[in-house]
C-alpha cells in the first residue's frame, strides 16, 4: 500500500471510530437517564409500575414488596448491600 493511500485509510478509520464512539456515548447516556420524579415516587410509595428507573442507583434499597411491573430498570444498580 502506498504511503498516500495508507494515510487516507488511516484518516478514514479515525473518522469512523470517532463517529462510532460519539454514537455509542449518545446511546448510553439516553438509555440511562432515569426520571427523578419516578425515583421519588418509588421511595415515597414503594410502587412505581411503568416507571423509568433506567440507570438509577437503587443499591441498598429495600425493594421487598415494591411494585415495579413494567418499569424500565435497564442499567439500574440493583446491588444488595450487606
């Protein structure tokens, strides 16, 4: 591969990787943005069916008996603290 073609290929790959990084970052941040009002509702009532809690930090929360049917919990921290 000639030096000129190699430089064009490298620039093309850098642009492609940059675009993929930006797209992945945008997707990750949108997938983990929980609704603070929904989190407060869960804390106040123990019920939050169909709530958006994606990406919320629920570590150590007592969720025994909580109604979370249909709630978005993708990316939520559900670790139990002992």
